[in-house]
C-alpha cells in the first residue's frame, strides 16, 4: 500500500512538472506572437509614413 502511494505521488509530481513546463512554453509562444504582430504593424506603419510601403500580400522579407 505504501509503495503504491509513493508511486502515485511520484507520478503526480512528474505530471505537474511537465504541465508547468508546457504552460510556460505556451505562454512564451503567445508573448512572441503578440510581439511579432506589434513589430510587423510598426514596420508597416513606418513604411506607409515614408510613402513607399509594400503592396498588400507582397514579399515581406527584407
């Protein structure tokens, strides 16, 4: 009985550790996407303000 409870505690501990890592990775992905969208909008706004701008759907690699 004690061995089974110990195994359960070890399993729950490992599961929660991996769950925490998963949540942190998802949070980093969301933050990176938000920063990327803001950066893209800022770059597009600067290009439009300079009069040049790129056509919609054009090649955005620079």
